C-alpha cells in the first residue's frame, strides 16, 4: 500500500469512527461489565471449594476480588476478575488472542506463581489432571475455546475450569506444599 493509499484508508477510518465512537465505546464497556459480572457469579459458586482445596483458611470476605482488564492491547486481550493470596494470583474470565487474523476467545482460569520453581511444581501436578493447559512465564492457564453461539454457557464453562483447579490443588495438598 502506498503512502497516499494508507493515508486515504486512515482518513476513511476516522470519518467512520467519528459518528460511531461513543456507541462503540459504550458497547465495549457494557461487554466488559457483563463478562466481569458473569465471572464473579461463576467464582462465587466455587470460591469456598477453591479456597479449601488451596488450603487457604480465611473468611471469603477477606479475599478481595478485583476487576481485571488488559491495559495494553497487542495480539491478545483479557477481561475478567482476579484475587491474590500469596504466593498465588488467580485470574478468571475471557481471554482473546489473534490467530491467523482471527480473534479466538477462550474462557480461562489461570494461576500465577510468584517463583518459577513454584510454577514448575504446580505444572507437574497439572499434568496429573486431565486438562487443556498452557503456561507463559510463571502463569498456568486452563482454558476452553468459546464461540459467540456458546457465550451464554460462559459461567458453566468457567466453573468447569475452576473445578479442574480444585482437582489440581487437592492433588497437591494446598499452597503449603507449593511453598516447600
């Protein structure tokens, strides 16, 4: 594409965006809000069991669940919720990744370990439980692809992934084993 063609395409983009920018922004924020609400409902139904499996004996009111949105967009994005209980950070929601010029959406439940050795210990136990997992850095994510036709099953899919994490944590014996 020549410089003139590129400039023309960008001008057309700005012209189209001028009339629909606010509507698009509102739609994105409403979408994010709805995914966060659904993530919270899914976790609420499983939080006590997850905390017990992780060996965390705190009142559920002591766990601060925060909204989590990708700050930078590149070839991936994230919308959901998170909570932290040393040495783990836990994320639940919808993950997007661009693959072959298509946007692939996955329901995701992931755990981020503070140290590589903790991640490796956790990953070893993940291999003992049948699941679709991947890891990036110290994060291990369990995920399941979801299409727009399946989006109304988002909460159920997220709860299934949380159940798999409960299995993993039960097989480990909780965070205390991770810290050894």
